[in-house]
C-alpha cells in the first residue's frame, strides 16, 4: 500500500497560536515516538498569518493513519486543544518519474 501524506490546516483566533504550539509539539513528539506507522510530522507556521497553523504528516499507509486517528495521543490532543478543528487533505506522494507511490 502506498504512503499517505496529510496536509492539515488549523484556523485560530488571533493570538492563540502561541498557546496551541506547545500542545501540538507534544502531540507530534508522542506520535513519532509511539506510532510506528507515523513517519513524519511537521508543524508549519505561515509568516503572513498568525491565526493559522499548517501540518505536514506522512504515514506508512492508510491503515497507519487510521491507527493514528484512533490513538491515545490524538485523543489527548483533542482534550488539551479544547475544540481546535483540523481540516485534513489526504495526498499521495509523487515519485520523481511522475508516478504516485
């Protein structure tokens, strides 16, 4: 099964990003440590919009993402982030020759 990349987008009220970042960084560290199918998680901070956070995540496959979604870390993140909604776009990774992986 091919790898799965996720682009996540979080919209926040102005000034909330600094409160969310420690919670999101702890979640990322837990996922990379405890979820073998979670290969990469990057937090991106748009330079021109302090009310937005973007996520780039790579999973071994769709099953690994479903394991992540049902895992203890995401449940803890949802509780600690108090209602923050993440919009998710699922993506395939393109190979150098133009074919998806």
